[in-house]
């Protein structure tokens, strides 16, 4: 089976370099980091031509065994240059998000990424040449960078196969089309899709008009891109058939996400979420609406966010502080407000120094605190990671969501009178992530299993699922819904979306442990982070005492514990029913940016992650993980 550069939605894919130690803990592992600041790293220059020339020199010298002793140093030099190339590409990527109007930055990013792709292929080819040469002993195959790139496959004839190119062109076509705004003439005025939320939040249009315009515009946008999706489905069926997999879902679970909770097992999870979590989300929303005051727009600047985060981490565990100290001392974060920044937040890594980096476009409100806690969960995991290829997507989100839920125990101290409202909002949005994770996974299961899939079939199935998951009334007369095409993961990352639901279920297990004993919950979280992300989801969780987080038994228990924790009696229980009632409450949506932030942060890294898929695959093949 040909290996392809399949894009896998990761938030981090970088490596450790040998640098001075700055961190040690009782549970969290000690890792090496440098004392190079972000600004110093940014000022470094990568010489692509020198890299290519060094690679050619190494290949030539490797033919003579007399060069074995000196070749090791040259390989280390090539490794360092390659990591710098990788890092410069990531920095240029960050620049495009720092100022979305800067076309020069965008051009620099494209150039640096092109250089990275070429450098990757040359690096791999050079390592293979040395490995098969009389100087093979000069190559340290235990080094994770060398090991990952040693047998990375960049195509049968030094390039990428035509099917992969066709897939990427369709993905690019989707982004080009979906980023175009659409307008509708309504009641004598022109309304634009990207202005709808603002117009409604400012009272310029009422809910009835908003709903009508949203439905009309999402249908127009759906029609522009749905044919691209249908063709992508056909391509991915080819991949699964070529790999000998029973289904497309099994192909992506096995070859891309390395899951041990396969698609057939997730069907029970769908049912448990529908029966237990959907009604519970309705209860929580009802409780939010009954709160005496809405704190969604409470001001909170970046300095206060970081100060509050530090206090919360100190109270939870001192082991979490070294990562924060490193981040703030060496400037590996950007949380400044700017009208030019992309409205998103994400965490990535810079491989040359093995430094995590948080990018966020803050709203200046209390929501920035929960967003930062989420990203710092990623930051801590990457800070402790042993390898750039030490990444399991489902586990990665448990690290972020788990810290969010543990931090709830500190809300009263940190947020005062706003604590109850903020805590309930965080839990509510975590439940929504579980619901939507299942909904879109079930939609994808249908799409890739259905013969002769059409746009009408997809839109009808989506409406059916919206009713099953409570977003539409069961007796809603509409037969089709269209805004599934607004979810980029469905186009670029098949079967990734379930990660949001899977990880939230596991994160709630940590929360449940903490309900009985906060120290035990924190210890469980730290032990999970210390396991890294190279293992399988279910087995890694089992190692720290989390069993069957997706089972209906756990969902029932979680519903009972959340009901008890937040004082919701069963006499108030009701089906989530028409989610429009929830969406209409803009204050909840404005603060409840947690789920939306996860979706947008996925956008921020999707194209970036194409860089490393082959190396991750090769690393896992060689290590047996």
C-alpha cells in the first residue's frame, strides 16, 4: 500500500533537541528545553541552499567507510539545519495569523513551507543513503528525528501520487469557496453571511429574520462545496479499499489516528450521549438562563488572565508551574489583542528549541481565561513530551479539557461572584462538545458507508441527526439542513470530529475523581500527562485508572454526578428540544466560545499539520506504538 501525506489534525508535531534542563517534577517527566527566547529564535536565518549542499556532501562521503567517524557530526549539523527550517516555517505560519492583512507574511509562509517540503524529502533521502552505506554506524537510529525520517515515503518516484494531489486540490477548493462571503436581498436590504451574527447581537435584525437568512445563506454555501465533498468521499473510499480495510472509518482510525476505540464501538457512545447527555445539556442551559446575572462580557485583559492562571496552577499543583515560568520568561506566547489577528487560538511547537507556543486572539472578556486554561493544558503536555511524534489526537484533547475541568475547583477563589456562572458555562460547553463530536461522527459514518451518496441524502441525514441530538424539534417540517458544510474537519480531516466527544468523556472521568478527592484527581491528570501521547487512547487511560469512559454506564453516572453537583433536580428535566432556543441566547454563545474555539483552532493548524504525517506514521511503525 502506498503511503500518502494524509493531513491529520494535530496541534503539535515537533521534536526535542539536546538543551539545558529547566524542568523536573515528582510526576511529570523531566525534559530538555533551551534558554533561547522566541525573539532570538525568530531572528535566526535558515540557509536552504547550504542545507541542500550539505546533504549532497554527506551522501557522497558516505560511500567511503573511512568517513564514518566524521560523518556523525555532519549528520547532526544537517539535523539541526532541518529543525531550523521546520521552525522558521512555523514562525512564518504564526506571522500570517498575527496579521491576516499582511500579504508579504503570507508569501513568506508559502515560501518557507515549500522549502520545508523539499528539505523533508532531501533529509529522508540522505538518511536512507547513509543507512545503506558503509558508514551506516554513523547514523543514530535511536534518535527520534532520524528514525522518523529514515523511511518516510514521499512517493513512488520522488513525488506525491496523483490521487493525493487530487484530494488536496479539492480541499483547497473547499477553503476558497467557503471563505467567500454570500449575500441575500431581504426586506429591501443586502445581508452578508459573515455579518449575520454581529447584526443579530446588535439588535439590527430579530431572531426570526436571523434564522431565515442563516438557513438561506447556508444552503447557498452548501451548494457551492457539496460536490467537492462527494468527490472527497470517493477518493477516501479508494484509500480504504487499497489498504484492505473494512470501511473508511476503520482506515482512518487505524492508519491516521491510531485509535483503539473503533467506529463500531462508538455506536454505543452515540446512544449514551443521546439518552444521557442531550437532556443534561438542556438542564444546564436552563440553569444558566436562571442565573441572576450574565457575566459573559466581564472585562479581563491578558495580564489578568495570566495572573489568574498562575494562582490557579499554584493551588492545583506546583508541578504545573515550570511550564508557565518557561513560557512567560522566554516569550513563547502571544495573547495580545489586535484587530489584525486571526480570531482563533491554538498551541503549537517550535522544533528547534522544543518549545510550545500559545497563540490567541483574546476577546478581552472572562472567556479568555477558560480558553487559556484549555491551551495551557496542551502547552504542559507538549512541554513534557519526549518526541514530536509522541502525539495521539484523542489523548491530546484530554490534556486540555482535563485541566479545564480541574480548574473549576479553583473558580470560587479565582473569579469570586462570577464563579458559579463561569463554572456552569464551562461544563455546559464541554457537554456540547461531546454532543457535536458524536453528531458529526455519525454523519460521517453514514456518508462513507452510503452507496450513491448525493447532496440531498447528506442534507436529509444531517437534518435527521439534528433532531436525534436535540438541535431541532422532532416535528420540524424541514427535511434538509445545510450547515454541516461549515465544518472544515469533514472535508480535510475525516473522522477526526469524534475526538472532541471522546476526549471530553475521558476528561469528565478526571473531574469525577476530583469530586471525591481533588488531590487524587490532580494526581490522575499529572500521571496521564506523564504517559505522553504515543500510546493508544483506551490503554493509556486504563493505565491511570480511567476505564470505559465512553460506556453508557459512565454517561449515566456522569449525568447523576453533574445533576447533584449543580443542584438540578429531575423535576426540571426536559429534552434539549429545539436548540434554537439556546442559540438565540447570544450571551451564552459569546462566552461559550469553548467549542467554537476548538473548531477554529482546528482551522489554524490543519494546513500546518500536513507537513509531518509521514514522519509520525514511520515513527509509530518503528517504535511499535
